C-alpha cells in the first residue's frame, strides 16, 4: 500500500535531510563565524544551541497552525530547504538557510510522534525510520567518496536532491488521515527521548563515520564503507526484531546495554565488533525508547499526562546534548582540556543507557502490534532497505579507478614533491562551495602527486 510505504519513507527521508542540514549548519557556521569573523568556539556553540533551542516552539506552532498543517510545513519545509541548499553555493546564503531547515526538522519529530497512524499507533516505526535515515545518509556519503554531496553542485547531485525532495513530498501527500494517538502518555515515559541525541553522537562520531573507520581501523575506504553498511544492516535487523516483540523486556534490554558497553570500550580502535555490536545494540535501545515514549501508559504509571510540548521538550533536550557533545569533542583540538575528549563516547553511551533504562519503568507502554504478533511483509521493509543498501559499497568498489601503472624512469634519483591536504568543508576562499575546484588550487605548488582526505569526524 502506498500509504504504508509513506509511513516509513517520510520520517526516514526527513531524518536524512535533517542530519545533512545539521552537519552543513555546523560546517557553515565554522566557515562564516570563525574563519571570516574570528568568533571563538564557545560563540559558535552558543549560536548552534540557540538554533536547536527553537525546537521547543513545536507545540506553540502546532497550536497556531493546527497539528496537521504544522506537520506539513515542517516535513515539506525540510525537503525544500535541503533542495535549495543544493542549488546555492554561497556560504552566507547557506548559513541563513541551514538553520531554518534544522529548526523545521526539530519540529517535525515531535509532530510526527504525536500523530496517530492506522499502522503505527504506538509510534515504534519512527525508531526504525531513524535507523533507515542514518543508513541512507552513510550510503550517499560513501558513494560520494566520503564527502557529503551537499558540497558538490553538479548535474547528478542536483538530480539526486530533486529526487529525494520529490520522494519526501510524495510520501507526505500519500499519508493516511491521522487517528487519535494512544491515550495516557506520561511525562516520565517521554523524557527518555532525550537519549536519542547521545545515540546520534555515537553514530556521527564513530559508527557511521567512514573516515574514522578507515583511519583508526587501518582499512581501505572501500572496506570501511562495506563494514559500516553491514553494521547498518545488523542494526536494522536488530531494531526490527525489537519492534516486532510485544514488549522489550529487561533481559533483551540488558543484553543490548552490555553490547553497547563492549562497543564503546572498543570504539577507539574501530574494530569490526565495535561497529557491528555498537550499531545493533543502540538500535534495540532506540526502538525501546521510542516505543515507551509514544505508547499507552503502563499499569501503575503515575504523573501528569504528556502532550506535544513534552515530546518536543524531551527531543529538543536530546539534540541539545548532541550539540554539547560534538562541540566538547572538537574543543579538545583547539584548547587543552583537563581530561581530553576520549571519555565523551563513554558519556554518550551512559546517557543513552540511562534513557533506555528509564524507558523500562513499569515495563509497559509497548502494546501488542497485532493479534498473535505475527510479522507482515511490510514489517520487514527496513531490513530489505538495509540489504539493498549493501549495493552502495559494491557500486563504489566497482567504479573506483584501478591502481596506476608503474612508470619506469631511468636516471639519477630526484626528489619528489607530494602534496596532501585535509579538508573539513568545501568552501573556497571566496566563500563558495567548490569542491571540484580544489585540485586545481594545488597546481602552483608543483606537486608530482596531490591528494586530499576527509578527517575523521569532520563535518563534511
């Protein structure tokens, strides 16, 4: 059914575009505020936090426009802003556009979670949509050679942006009419949504970071790409299994927490176990958090009922934690921190674990998905997407240029000049996005060989 596909496609594509806009906002703020205006890192963090703080306005906007219209504005706005950003190379224009798209993305999530759906009455599908969006983002980045395609303005990148925006708008139009959401949500059940921000930090920093996996894991880019996409498939399989159970009980959650602890202990070495186990464990925790936050109240739950405002507050607080973790991590490269930044992944894992444990209070809130709990074909769509995305690293490997043929050069030995440079974003000295023009700027140095790389964790 088209509307069943739309129920997964719209949040997944919005997560994809929202994460790209968030990445682009941080890189653009660094380019405009820091490189041009000399603003300190603390000022940049404050600006980004103020933008994220506008996510708290989701409930007032919904009251002003109506929830249905507000959801349309948020979803369509994210898709269209992402499309326009692809067409505009100027750094200042992107600096103005990207924050607007991020705010719309922040509004979309609580509006979507508060919206009832005939097929997803307890909202568990958003946890899987979040994982699908992350996998799509990494697949597109890997196909671009490790670069976000937002930095490249070419016919194929523009066509891709048009295709994704069109798909999001189609999914929005194909959605069925909303139904009343599950009654009795409690504030205590909604608060664990704040753990999604630390989970995203772990994904962005290590588990989805192709540069991190290649450099720290000692792998070729192609091997790192394949490993991350296999880990994404494992995450989608684990998340789907968790979503199909009648409820996520403590033995399952405890196993996921133990797996997360092992993965974070190995994160600095970017081992295969750390990547696969980390993604799969976090997927179970994310699905459990979303199910608890958006399902009906458990027997014995106490506390006031939570509405859209509580959903928006918990989600926005989590994204605030994400921003703080990101800037704290990169502050260590500008200033000397007393304890460095190696402990921040562990802190993020602790915050995610506490949120997941908090979601188990009362062990309720996860109603039966259907009589008998039998999986239907469309329930396995996220796993099918993960399998299909394995074609991305294979396509990247098939189209990669082969090794250069050796050149026999007789005569006395001569010095060879090699130029290697590390890029954090694609703006040139004019402030225009011109990634393709970078190789030409190395020619005055007269190198025999020239290459560039993306630094692990760079916002590109």
